[in-house]
């Protein structure tokens, strides 16, 4: 589509202002009904029986005693849901209920619907499952060995390898040969989880032949598809509604067992069925940050220019595929969107283990390599005696260029975000003393995945605007998961129509009422749904302006829009006038990314985006050399937002991203012992409270992207990324030791200090990267520059 | 408290309205509010006293409703998020949360608002440290907490 940015910043009435979110009041007064707050007449309550074995064959399931319990309406097992599903087309490896084999502690095997949760739980306890335990695979290294009895899955392989990839761009060997300095490092990033405040919940009805599911999902579009597959039903008979959402961060992006179970139980019983997970179950459902082991080798010239980079990753995927094929490729895709790497080789592997399945968490597959890459560059800078900021600047990508792995870079504020945090923090003139440190890092993130998860030619986002009885209704499939997507859509439409965002009635995330939007993942909503809304609103504006111009007997260019007026008429009068003349007033907008934003090689689907945001962070902290404890003092975060649609919401996303980055940098970990989750509670799984969170200074850089709606880019994920390496860098600045493993905890700092004191390397982190039989490298030819201006 | 069969009679005032409820002796106040009274503004994030989403005021003091049993609250006055608003007018704390962007997904918000109301009623001009102390039992995964602190400071000024 063509962009319709005609206003300069000073012309904008609501875009960029700090206005309250459009859904604030309902949430503040306790009226907003999240999925578990919904209550339909005659509802049954569902509980899932989950495996307590990490890996076992299911020999038999006896549900007779559970079915006989008073108050139980139905009990289902895997036999009732035989069709497999999975978010990625290549990894359809999940049964809603497993009846042949369980693969992690928490894998569901049966579901009960009963008059209340208490009865459903009692019934679950009466279900007899006979298991034959199998060897549990608990680590990347273990998964790489030949299985002693059988692999976790019988597809993919060899053994427990889920997916592998090996790509080379440019001549890496030649680059290393030309390098005057080469360095290798190994890093590990522990897995962690989203910990949304809201426990997942879903409620389903089956009336006539129509199935309706309300769920705390980020992606109703993909859940819709999965339900159609699992129930072998026409898409048109299924409606999935994303209920108001109590936090996602990527954790509610997959189709889930409890969603399938309530649908099936609603079909069996003819009654509404609801399932709300316990907090413990939320930890098992997971789909969170992959633990990733990383090896990186970089060759630089005398003056610090990167000449070649070789990056290897190994991801612990947990028990199922989930988004894994994409997660694996993301660990190698975006290194090039910040640094000009003329020769780049990536090798990645994702393995299955008998742990809760990993998936996408804020930053999906990129915080781990970003942590490794930024620290690796710090170490190179130290070795060649160059300031770490200067080393980075010498390698920064330029706007409107093409990366070696064929990604199209457009607007790029990487220099500006660096300037902002470096100047504001005084990083270059920081006082050096033992125990105090500052760290700097930068990053980049996508404004929406350039390709959908499954191959199809639908637009990525569509929007309908209806003006009726003087009011505006906007329909879009995007899902507000708390990030403020409804507010973005309302603000874009309000700007075009001369109204306030709260004048726009939003219906979103409902596959029965709203046109297609792929969902709230990959930071795609502002850019993609925002563009669809902009197009629909602009068309509606034109309709109203023309009607008013005809009445005022002037040209449409003379009709001013704003402050609730269209020309001399109020919006309501203009809307009524146009509706009298034209009948139904409905306009539409749709967005699909341009075709030339990425490469055409196998695995090129991961990485391309219509635009990239840029973030820079400086972290200031005190690290105690005697206890290893870290006191965070302050964080400076600058973000290239393109343009703020709502400055208050953008600031909130920045602060929230910084918070989540700090919390996982310093304490969060999804840890296991003998296949058991070690801390499946909010008390044991540590996360930041008010006490740990330092002051954050936010700087917004507006590069006004030519293709973004009003020039806007993403902010939901990018600002998290540089925070984690900046913490590690600051710890090194304070104590002179490298903590090459996330989370950065006092014990690791003390071990590194202890090693240093004993004359060994002052470092904590993995020593080796395992020998992995990656597939042979695919040498990708250079981008065909004739197909694109850059 | 009287009892009928396996249930007990609980007398409770919620948001200024008196109730006589027949409840299981092990039902939590969270369950009573959400399931018996259908006041679903009170949220649950853990049902184990770890997250603060279910905070309500019991006789003016912030309490985790998921840990409170009927035997502890007979005759008490409970304020939930539904009782904070004065008609359709937002409480100054709610208004400040809105103005400062101190909510995103909104799931921690009812508990966060009630903890803040309780703080400001006893201490209208709290220091940042006092705000952190008072709200440290309320987790939020969206905001990074900073906007909440600003909102509470602002609300305190407008309530003074």
C-alpha cells in the first residue's frame, strides 16, 4: 500500500500525544472481564490430569471411576482428540491429550468436566494411568547423544535433534584470513518464562454446529486454524475470541491443550466448559525463553572492522516443537541488523528434552545471541584496546542498506540512540572504581515477521471501519495483550477522522467479527495493523470530506478535519449526511509486507521485516566484590520508535521491556532437577519487585519510517534486548570479571572473582561448545541487487 | 459463625452492602468474592499469597484475599476494586493510574490500586521508599513499576 503520511509532526492532533489507553477505565474499575471472569449459564469446569513422569509410555488409562463420580459430566482422553497439531507446519507434534507417550512433567493425558473445579480435581485423582518410564533427556549435551532407549519424538532426528540449519553469506574463510585479530567465546543463556499475571483461561460453547472459544490467547487466528484441524470442522463454524488479556509476552501464542479440551468437552456435554490453569500449570505450559548455548568467532581488522563472523547455537527446546524451527533460526538472523558483517556463517540446532516446551518470549530467539554478541564485542574491544562504543560505531549498519543475509534495512536510528544514552549517562567519562560499573549495549528488533507462520497469501492484517449513527466502529483481528494495540488502532483512526481515540469503538481479536490479523507476536501490530487501520480510516475520511464538500459547495481540499469537526459540520452531522447519501459507510484497509524485504533462500523466512527498531542501553550498577550482590542504580534506554503513536504507551513499553530484561538478566530461570521444575510458583521463581527496579531514563528517537503508520515502528520487544548484555558489561566494568552466563547471580560473580584471585581467567560461563554434526553449510549467493533499490 | 451442614454462615459487608453467605469453611475470600458475589474485579494470579493480584481491603487494611478464610472475617468490612469508585467518578488513585499509564494488561491493577489506596489513606505523602515498601507484595509484569510509583505520588498530592 502507499503511505498516507501527509502531516508533519506539528499538524498531528492525537498521534504522539501522551493520552490514556482507551481500555483504561474498564480495567481500573474491575469491570473488564478477562477469560476467567466470564461466566455463562450452566457452565462446567474443566481440569487436566497431567503426567508426573518426564518421559514415559502410556500403557493404559482407566477413567471409569472418574466418570462415575457424582458431578462429573464427561472425561476425555487422547482417544477423543486423535489429531495432532502444532503452531509450525513442520512440527505438528502435539496431541491435546497424550495417550501413547508423555514427554514432560505436566504433559496432559486426560480432561474432566464437572460441576465445579473441586469435583473435577477429585475426578482427576480417580483416573488410573499406567506408565512405563523411559530415560529422561535433561540437557542439550544429553540430547545430542544417541538415545539409550528411544527418541522423544519419532520425526526429525537423528536422535533428539529437532531442527538444524547451516548458512553462509559472503566468504567467511577469506574474511578470517584477512583478519588481524580473531577471537572465540562461549556463552550460555538459561531459559526463563513469561510469568504473566493472568493464568491462562479458556471457555467454550458448542451450539448447533457452531463452536465458540473465548481464550486468553495472543493469536486467535492461529488457534482458529488449529481447532479446525483438530476437530476437522469448517473454519466458518468456529469462532475464536481473544478475551481481554492479562499479559502474554509470547506465552499465550501457541494453541494449547486446555483450549482443545474445553472445546471437545463442550461438544460432548452440550454445555459451556471453562478451564483456568493454576499457577503451577502455567509454569508447565511455558513456551518460554529457550536455554541456548552459543559459540562465536569473529575476525576484525586492525581498526576494529568486523571482517567475518561465525556463530553457532544449540537450543534446548523442551518436549515439543512449538515455534522451535523459527526460534532456532532467530538465534542467527538479527546479528546483521546492527552490525555490518561482510561474511557471516551461522549454524544452529534445536534439540528435544523432557522439559516443558520452549517457545517465543519477548525478543523470541534474539536476546540470547544479542547477549553473546554484545559481550563478545566488548571483549574484542578490550583486547585490541579500542573503546567498546567506538568499536561498535565502526561497524554499525547504515540506513537504507541490505545486510549480508539479505535483510532490508530502512530507517535506522542506531547512531542516534547510541548518542542519546552515551551522552545522558556520561558513560565515556565514568569514574572507574572497584565495585562500580557501567555497561553499554545496542540491539535491533523486527516490526513484525515478514512472513506468516504458515504459507498463505492473505494480507497480514486487515481492518474495517464502519461509521454508523454518527459513531465510529473499528474491527481488526489484532489482539490487545496489554501492550496497547487497541489504543494504537484507535489513535491512528482518530487522527484521520479528527476525533479522540476514545471516540473510536474497537472490536478486536475475534475471528467471527473481525477481519484477518495474524496476532500479537513479532512486534507486528503497530506496523501492520496500524497500516491497515490507517488505510481504512483515510478512506473513511475521504468519504466524509467529499460529502461535506458537496454540501458546502467547496473542494474537498478546503474541508478541514479535526477537533470533532469535518468542515463546518460536527463529525456526527457529517457522518449522518454521508450515510443518508451513500447508505452503509464501511471502509477497509489491509497490509502485507513488501515482497523484497528478505532473501529467497531456504530458511530466509526468519529475519525479514518491513522495518527494524533500534535500542541502546547503559546500565549503572554497584557490584559488591565481597558478596557478589548487585545494586542497580540506573538505566538509560534510547529507542528508535520511528514515531510514537502514543508517547505514554511507548514509555510504558520501554520501561516494561527494561524491567523484564533486568529481571531475567539477574534472577529468572526455568530450572529443573530430574525432570521436575524446581520452582513452579511465583515465590520460588524469582522476579523483580518494586525494590529491585532502578530508575529508567527513556529517550525516544523518531526516525519516521517511510512505510510505518505515521512513521511508527515497534517498541514491544526491542528495548528488552540491550539491557541484558549491558548488565553483564557493567559487572565486568565494576569487578573485572566476565559473567558469560545469564542469569548473572552473586554466586557466579563470586566464582569468577575466586578464579581470578587464584590466577585463572576471571570468568564464569561455559567452557566448551559441544561438537555438533551440523548439516553441510549452504552457501547463499549474494542478494540480487537489481531486484530492489537497496 | 453459625453453620448449616458442611457450610458456615458468614456475615460480611462488601463495598458497603451487608451479606449473609453460606460458605464452605475452607473457601477463600477470593473465591467468595469472585464466585459467590460475582465481583470478578478481584483477580487471582497464584492463589498462594505470592503475587498481590487479589488484594482487597479488610477493615481498611490491604490483605491477600486468597489467603483469608471465612473464620477470620466474620463481621468484617471488605472493599474491593468495585467499591473504590465513587459512582462513575474514578478515585484519585485510579485517575492517577490512568494519567500516568500505570496499567497495561490491567491484571495486577485492582490489587495495585487497593494497596495504594490503603497506603495513601494512612500516609498521604509517602516517600518513594515507602511506596515501594507498601506495594512490594504486588507484582506487575508489564509496567516496570516506575509509572505506578509516579501515579501513587500524584494521587497522594491530589488527595491531600
